C-alpha cells in the first residue's frame, strides 16, 4: 500500500507554530503517514517546535510551495533559487525529505503567451542547481503541473516531463494533481501511464476542492492509471477547508468546501485506501 499524506490546509487556514502543530496532531489522529506543510513563508517558519510535534505524533512531513510573484523563476531565477533554498533549510530542520509544488513559477503571473524555450531553459538550469542543494540535505523535489488559469509555464503532465528529464537528477520528479488534470488533460489514464517514468508524487484533489469522490474527477481512471503506471509514490489528500490569504491569491479559492475538516480528512483517507486496495497499489 502507498504512503498517505494530507495537506495541512484541510484543518487550518494559515501555517503558524500553533496552527501547524494542531494540523500535525490532527493528521496523525486520522491515520495519515505524513503531513504536507504549506511552507509559503519560510522566513516565519519555526522548525524546532514542529520537529518535536512530528516526533510526538509519530508521522513525517513533506512541504509544498508556490513561488512568490517577485521570484517567478523564468524572470528572477536567482531569487527563485534563494527562496527554495530557504524552504529546503527549514524542511531539513524538521526532518522532511520531499519538497514539491509550484517550484518553477509564481501563481497568477502571465505574459500573454505560452512559455518560451528560453524560459523553460532558465527553469531547467535553475532547478538543476536547486536539486543539487536538495540532494545535500537528503531531499527530493517534485515539479507540479497546474491549470492554465494559474500559470502558463506547466499545465498538462507531459508539459513538465521534458523538464524533469532534462534536469536528469535522481532526486527530481513530476508532481501530478487530479484537480488540475481535470481541467487540462483529455483523460486521467493516458498521462499517468505516459509519464510513469518520472511520476513521483500525487495530489488527490476533487474538482471542487472538497470531499474527494463527490465531484467530476474520474477516480476509476485515476487509480487504474496509477496501477498500470506501477506508481510507487505517496498519495496526498488535498482538500481545503479554510481561506488562507496566500492560497486564495494563488488559486482563487473564494468558496471553500462546506464539509468539516474532520469529515474531509477521514472520508478522504478512507476513499484513498479503498481505491488503492481495489486496484492493487
């Protein structure tokens, strides 16, 4: 069976020391193997209390980010790299081993056209350096593809496959997300199988960001695709129950789900486990 994680924004609307430790405890109580920390503001992050909370809870941590607008990697590669290195330092301090998300671009930044070859090459060169820094810390990276309304850089999974292959580091892979796939892909099955060689991390998120299984994502195709791709990575529940300022600005989350955090988490984990068992993940 895969490892199961949960994004902390299921339970909290912002990551502070107190709220973060609450999310850690809740993730463990529900039965998740790890919590995904939205490490959006590394300058405010306090690793030691969270390291202790993770140890008490008996679970691990990963981290996800969206680059700030002034660190959009195609335009500001050095600022983007500096931001990611500061995130890596904090993640290492809590014992985390995976950083993923929008590590190559800022949300909501557009040029009026698709990505240029020069922009993609800047990302490849910069993320290659970041991957080296991550490797020193025992951390792997995952590049997430998100929908066209949030970025122009990487939308469908195959958009990022060439970048992952070009970076060519064993600690750098592709991060898929069913919410974005529901917008960008022709189906769920084919891209998962096509990108099986680089796929390393999955956000399991519903079309409306609420309880998975209650929207328009074709979960039969998702799990059949993961099974046929021989996917070995984690499955991370991504539902949002609160309005985080950083998140709202990045993904336009104006209308959060009506279900309670506990319901989203428990029913979501149950759903993931049942489907994984059914397809033999």
